[in-house]
């Protein structure tokens, strides 16, 4: 999965854990826990919350927000 591409930059993942986070999201969508639009909304919420808390939004924290969104979705959908 390390050959996968980042959604917005076209670059390979910077670290294996990022590829695993993406693969987990894909797996959970395929299993029907949530949809990609729900994931996108949760990611937007996580990013906006981080910005409101002072995240300078330089792009280096994107994957932290990605994982936070996954965690929130799994909790909200009763997957954990």
C-alpha cells in the first residue's frame, strides 16, 4: 500500500502509517461502517476543529486530522 497516492498532492505516502490509515478507511467503507462522503465530512470537521484550536494548517498535520476523523467516525457509528 505504500505506492498509494495522497488524495490531493499525487505524492506517495510519506510514511507507512499514513498508507495504513487510508487502507483502514477504505476497508471500513467497503464493510459499510460509513461512506466516503461521511468520511470527507468528518475530516473537514476535524480540520476545522484543529484550526480553531490554533493549527496553522501548513499541511504537515493532515494525517493527524485524518486519523482523528476515522476515530470519531468509528465511535459515532458504534464500531468501537
